[in-house]
C-alpha cells in the first residue's frame, strides 16, 4: 500500500490552495452576507483566470474541455476547493451542475448534450435537479407524486417540488417524475429536462433556511410544475430509468461531497489552531495551553485524518470495483464525514468564543449552511440502516 501523493498532483494541490486562499477567501464575507449577484462580476473574473491556468472543470474529461483528472486526483482537488464555499463555483465544478454534467455526459443524447451540456461546460448557463417533494418523504423517493404523462410527442409534467437547489437563475431543471406508475417501484420514474422558461414552470419562492433566503446559485427553491409540456426527446435515458441514473450519479458524487467536507474541517481546524496560539487568556498564557483546547485539537486532527483515509479508500473501491460494490463504504463515509465536519466546526467556534459566532470568520457560515450535510443525499439514519442491515446479514444463517 502506497500513501504517497504523486509529485504532479501535490504541486497542483499546492497551487490550488494558494489560489483559493489569496483570491477566493477575500470574497467570502460579501458572499455570506449579501446577494450573490453582487459578487458575480468578481467571480466571473476568477473563472476566467481559472480557465487560463488550465484548471477549468477538474471533474470533466479533456475532450470535453476539462482537466481530465482521474477519480482520486479529483477527490483530492475537491478537498482543496471545499475550503471555501465558493471554491467549486469558481472552477465550474459546483453542485448541482457538476452532477447534471455527469448525467448528460453519461446518459444524454447528442442533441441534449449540444443544447444543454455544452453551455453548462462553458459556464454560460446553470441548472438544477428537482427530485424532492414538499409533501412526500425525500428518504423514500420511490413514493413520489410528480407525474409526466405522455401526450403524443410530449410529456405533461405536474407536481410540487422543493429544495431544488440553485433553481433561481437556472436555465433548466432535470426533473424526476413518474412516467410508469404501474411498474415496480424503482422503474416508475424518469429524468426529464425542463427548461425553466417552459410555461407552467413556477418558481414559487426561495425557501428561507437558517434565517436566509439566499439568491441565484446560493438558494433552494420551491417549484410548482403546472402542466409543463416538454418534448419526449427531453427524457434522459430510457423510460423508467430515472432511479438507476440517480444512483449512478449519487455514488461517486458522495466521494466529492465528503472530500469537500474534509476541506471545510481542515479550514475550521486551521482557524482554531491559529486562535489557540494567538489568543492570550492572561499576559503570557495562550489559549492553546489549556487542556480542553489541546484535546479538541488532537481529536480533530485524528478524526479529519481518519475520515480522509475512509473516503479515499471508498473512492479507490469505486474505481477498482464499481459503485455497487462500494455501496456500504459510501454509506459509511456519508454519515461519518458529515458528523466529523460539524463537530470540528463546532469546536472551532467554541475555541473562538464570541468571535466564532460573529460573521468576522467563515465559521458562522459553515455552521449555518453545512448542518444540512446530515440530511441531503440520504439522511444519516438511512445510511446507518444500510450499513447495519448489510452487517447483520452476515450473522443470519
Ligand atoms: C440544503 C439542502 C439542499 C437540497 N438540495 C436538493 C436538490 O437540489 N434537489 C432535490 O431534489 N433535493 C434536495 N434536497 C432535499 C434532500 O434530498 C432531502 O431533504 C432528503 O432526501 C431528506 O428528505 P426529507 O427532507 O423529505 O426528510 P424525510 O424523508 O421526511 O426524513 C426526515 C427524517 O426522518 C428520518 N428517517 C427517514 N427515513 C428513515 C429511515 N429509513 N430510517 C430511519 N430514519 C429515517 C431521518 O432522521 C430523516 O432526517 C436538499 C436538502 C437540503 C437540506
């Protein structure tokens, strides 16, 4: 087993960390406290520089304009970009667009790629993914109300979705809707592209979360699909293949989410350590001399490193044996890393005292916005249940 990171990757990670620290961090406070559109001109300038450096689309093959990184290299890049809430956006590898790009690359028809994928890759448009419903449990997505009924060469889509992230300003949504109500549960839904300018597409509101409505890319919308009529050719993959496609998207995607959370934990850890040595409780007595702070530092270091090894191992397994073989590993990292990240952010806030609660550091943004990590892409309890059931199978005769 060789844990060394190749020199070329190490140099790339170091360059990216410098770029994120020097160019992206300075925009964070305005991002956290003001409307997204106010920093868009600066973000566009940074995107231009990222392209010039050859860092655009780290997750996409070279022949589609990306960096063509391998799966593991991309995972490590995701950690560095994750240190800032704006990191992935600046490199055009932000959720939910990155997942939609992946789906269109793998399952899209040529015409769909031309019309929707190419402008997405160029950063000219944004998109969203509309699956969760307000009145049905997201944890049981096969029990869904939104329907897409065939009418000649069209689907007519009807339903109420919510928490469609980044719908505000998006050019299209990929909507999960029931097309085959009589099929077995996992074969009932399809993924269909719905341009947001389609008559009947109503963005009802941006849902206020933790006291902020957000805007543009940084928002979560409630959406009513009121007899939205789109051509059948907007369906991605076969009829009834919606869940299979969603599964293909979610498995590897969770590696990148987890690495992003490790980036957040590393950032919080650094802020905590810096404060521990800079803050004096009395003349000559630093905060870091206190045993409780030392415990948090030591425990955080161990937990971040353990989480990274777990994630990289799961990534290696996906690479070597496929996402299906790594199903339990993926569930393990999803709840472990989300919990670790929130614990480290909380310890950092405690270490900073009132400063940690203030918006003078990024910690308060992380505390507000990253709590959701234990809910989206499968709640903790659902993943724990997957793991435990698989383990208990070994004890049943
Ligand atoms: C910030 C954020 C962004 C999101 N972005 C998107 C998006 O872009 N597109 C989209 O379609 N959706 C999105 N979602 C929705 C997300 O996928 C759902 O919130 C998630 O699937 C959980 O569904 P739910 O909220 O309906 O909770 P429910 O399904 O009602 O579950 C509530 C709680 O019940 C418990 N529970 C549920 N099932 C089980 C079980 N089997 N065993 C034990 N306990 C259980 C868990 O504690 C769970 O937290 C987003 C959510 C958040 C918070």
